[in-house]
C-alpha cells in the first residue's frame, strides 16, 4: 500500500518524485520551468505517456509555493490467514529539503493476538512492549533493548506480564552505543485501573481509589515507607464532577505492609486546596474557591480563599465571570454578546 507524506514547497529547478492520482497512479521525475506565477511540468521521465494521459486531460499548473508530496511506502509482511505481521514505514526527504535522499525505515511487529510487541526506528533502536496475561493491559515497556542479551524482565515474565519466548523480529543496530534497557512497569487492579507505576529509576508511583476519592502518591521511598512529595487528592461527586482537589503532607499516608493504602483524615495538614461547586438544577459549574491561606475549617472568603463565580442565564449559558477582589469588590468579565449588561446581582448562595 502506498501513502504520501507532505513536505515543503518545491522551488524553481527542483526535481522531485511526483505522485499523480486520478483514476490511475503514475510516479515520475518532474522538472519544472518558470511560467509567470506558476511552475509547469516540462518533462516526465520513466512514466508511460498513455498512463499519464488517463489521469488528467488538463495541463498541470503548480503555483509557486505549492506543497507537493514525497512518497511513503507502507508495507506488511503478513502470512495469509494470520494476524501476526510486521508493518514497515519508509519515508525520506530530498537534498533540496535538507534531507539526504535516503529513505528512513521504521518497523512495528504485532503478535498473533494483535498486540504491538516490538518496534525499531530508523536509527536502529529497538523497543519492547509486554502485556498482562489475563486483562491484556500493557504492563511493561523496555526502551532501547539490548537484543544480543535480552533483559530477564522480557524473557522470564511474571504474574503481571507475559514472557517473550519467540524469535526476535528485529536486531538493534551495532553502530549504536551501549543499550539503555530503560524499563517501565505498570500494575492494574481488578477493574482495569492503573494502580502502580515503577519507572526506570526504580521509583514507584501509586494511585489509590477510595469511593469518590482518588489519591496519587509519587516518589515513594520504600525504605522510609513515605512519599517524598506531597500527596495529591481528587474528590468527585456521584456524577463524576470534581468537587475538591488538595494535597497533604507525606506523613498523612496510611501504609499496610510495604504499600500505601490511603491517607489519614487530618485536614490540618493540607498544603493546598481548591473547591468546586455545581448548580443544584442544571449541574453546571457555579463557583470555584482557591485557598491562599489554609484554615482548620472551611475558612472565610477573602481571608482564606478567593472565589470565581460563573453567572448563567435562564438557559444555563454562561454570561459573565465574577472574581472576588477584596471586601465586597468583584472583578466582572462579560462573555461575548453581553457587553451591554450594566449590572447584575449575585445570588446569595454565591457570595
């Protein structure tokens, strides 16, 4: 199968491969000559005139600056009746386009189940992708694989990832420096939600799902059993709308064994907090409170947080945004088409 990739415009005197598509396909080397404000094909090489004649009956005029295309070949190496195959991409830029006129080839290998397992780029770097034996979720990525000595994470597998036992479809280029074998592992719960990621540096990140609350724990210190960064929390209502986002000190973590399972309810240790409120009737976002000075309770408007209020008409359309400034002062921005509105009254529940 042949596709095309756009490159920058041809200039006077350039020679390029030109793909003509209109009832049939012809590929020709085209030379161009100047014709006032246009570039006209002056000669065609290696193309049958009768084939070209069937593609168009009108002269082809290319305005100066016209974007032409360079061919990109997409081929499949697939045995008939099977899904397992290698997909190859070929593309290149001419010397006139700061290229080297050589085609860059990248390939992807898919297994019999249709999963992407291996890739190799034009430089010769090979990447590997592993999947969970039951859910099929991608649980392993190894970038810049040493194909002469595969990492055990690929060959041995685990309860979380299927082992690779087949023949290698690609080999890493010998001209490259030492392979990096950068590994990322991921774990999912029974509902298919991501719960743990272990990066190439060995540092873990956890996501904990607690009813309408999602807890993100980053930079986990396994020895101290504490995260080294504040814990991020997102709370939602039953409709899935975010009602609160905040972060708490790492010491708020609750641990079971060597793994975090939640956070304590000590609200005094919040280090940031933003609240979202939705209209009781139409469910649209009504106001947002962003805290600048945290209190032991919800605090007071101005003293602890600033409010941004979204004003809507009877059809639920937003007509203005009011931001609290100080005391009873609000900065108001009207939506387009509402510039003629001179004043309005904030509903009591919004102030």
